[in-house]
């Protein structure tokens, strides 16, 4: 209706302009006519001209009052949604678009070490599926878990680093809500990264020699992290600042590894038998004076109460201490010897002042602090590659990666959050399509370039033809393509809560 009024006003305006034009061109009266009285023709003409002029003004006013346009000038309000392409161009595997043609928004929270790989994969996925919008947020496992418990995060999908964190969050969530948070049995491992030790070169050689000659120890996680600490330590008279691991010299002497060959005898033998090629020289070990200068064994690991890597380390320590390498039930062992374990952890860990909140922070800072502060760290394999890539031997010295056995392999399991919430169904379906994309062979293969082992491909790392393969490039630092990764079973949430409680009480750390 309003458009018809505009058109009518436009026609009237045009007619009035033409009328004014014709009236304005009337032939002026002669001088004789001007001197005589005016006739009715003159009076009517002037009246018509003035009427047409006022009508023109009225039409223009009305035309401007409704906007001065023949069509609607104000467009509908815009929807500010980031769309990378026409939604109709999405592949069939991408599913339908969201309401009103908007893309589905999938909130993804992931562990820090997956960040570069997931970001690259997300860009490619959203270009292929513009009807799905991914929003990625990186965070340490415990930081994310606690934010979910506080109600500060409600992601569509969580790709944690370690299954232990999911077990921890599951039992904590049940304490405060009957709502299903996720289904642990539906977790989907994405990529793998074992827990390793990264040490300075001299400490690595000494550790290797001790481990090879070790006849009395329970295993790496007890002996290397709490060397020379007895199973039932006496705490009376021990100051808290002295509740730390033993010294390199005491540990070395206690295990009594075979001494290195005498270089003079080797030279004499070489002169007496010139025709026999010499055997490769054994790695030189530090002298007792050098070992004494190293002081205590300083192999750091992140705080178990704030880090998946720290909780994994604590579990490995507790299993070796309580079960001595057997395949027993750790929950039963905790019931009988939990207090003994707590005293041992106190004697070993209570004197440490600084605990890093995550394996990422610890690994990133340890070699800036140097061997005076740390001999090495327990961290995930994927986190050592940025350190090795920027390492310059003439500045920081060589380092080595050590693969303990047993160990825990972080499988970076992804779970759909609040899977029974009907309002989240479209976003959850979009998240499943994103996971299917991450499980493709070419996407899994691309994870290798970022120092992550594919979680869905059962092929040796050396078999992949890649432009960048850090596992091959960093072999001189001890990186192994196919290490022997023996894993213990992961306990349920109550066992993890009990271990964390014991460690808090033993160290006084929250």
C-alpha cells in the first residue's frame, strides 16, 4: 500500500511540474491590454499557476515525509555471523545448516599441546564445512576441569590430554550434580604422547649407567624421583627444607655401576694390536667430585593437584612403591599402606618450594633455569620438540630424551559434553562430524609434524612420507621412533582422589 502511495505522489509531482511549465510559458499580454482592465482569462490563468505551485509544494512535502524514496530504504537488520563460504557449498558429510541458515557453533576446549595441530585442521574443516563454526580454546586439563566444575565453561566438546583427568572430573562432577556430563566409554582418542624424562646430557648418561647397574631399586619412578629415600623413612629430626631426594653421589655409589674403562689401557692395547679395529669407547661418566658438585637429584615434575602430567607421575610413583612392579590392585594397596606411602612422599617432596602448575610451563622454563635448578623434567614427549627445535648446543648444551618403562601415554581423548541435553543436539552432531574429520588418515598423518603420534593409525612413524617429521629430525636427542611403551591400568576416580589427598597432606600443597 505504501509503495502505491509513493508511486501516485511521483505521478502527481510529474504532472504538476509539466503544468507549471506550460503556464509559465503563456504569451504575455500586449501593452494595450496591460493598460485596460484585466479579463477573466488573465485572472483564471494566474489562479491556476498559483494553485499548481502550492500543489507542487504539498506533493514534495508529502513525498519527503514518507522518506523520499520509491521503495523501502531501511534494510533488515544484519546477522553478524562469521561465514567463510556459501552454506549451500558444504559437502554432504557436513550435515544441514543451522536455524535461519546460520552455521552451527561448536565450542571446543583442548589441551595446549594439541593447539597447533587442531588450529590447522579446524581451518581446513571450516573451509570444507562452512555450515559448522569451530571456536577453539586451549587450556591445561585441571584448569579446564575446575572451570567446568565451577560452571564457568560449558563446551560442546573437550579434547583433554589424559584419560585420568576425565576420570577425576567424572567423580568430582557426581558429587555436585546428577546430570550426565559425558560418557567415558564413548571417548575417542585422537593423538598419543608418552610421558618421558628430558635431561641434560651428563645427567642423562649417569642415569643410564645407574639404571643399567640397578639391582636394588623398584624402578625408575621411585628411584629417579626419590633416590636413596628408604621405603619407611624416619621423619624425626629432619627439617622440612631437607625433605628432598638424595644426592647424585650417594645414588651413584649406592648402585655402584661399573666404572668406565681406563683410557690409558685402551691406548696401550691399541698400540700392541694395530691390526684390530678399536671398539667404540664407553660414555665417560662424571668423577666423584663432579657428582658431588651436582648436589641433590633435581628431576622435576609438575604439581599433581593441577596437572595431568603431575597426576600421571604420582600414579606411576605410587604403583611402583606399593606394588613393586607387580600387577596388583592399587586400590587395595592404598587401603593397607596409604599412610606409609604418605610418609615416604613427605620425606621426598615436602621440601620443594616451587611447583609448576603444568607440564607445559615446567618444560618451557626448565632449561632457562639451567642444571643448577633442574637436572631434567618429567613431561610429555610432544612438549619436548619445541625445546629441541630451538636448542643450540653452543649455548645450552645437549639434552636427551629418556623413555621410562612403564609409562603412561596420553591419548588425548575427546568427549561430547552434556550428551543428553536435547537443546545441544545440533551442535553435538556437528561436533561428531568434526571428530570424524580428525580421524581421517591425512589429518592424523599431519599430527606427526607437530610432534604428536597418530592415535588412529597403526603404522611406524618412519613409514610416513612427510616434508617435516620431527621424530626423525630429533633422533640425535634420543627421540625414538618406536619405543617400548608398557602401560599400567588406569584406576577409577576414587583412587585418584585418594592419591591427591595423600600428596596434599604430605607436601602441604593445595
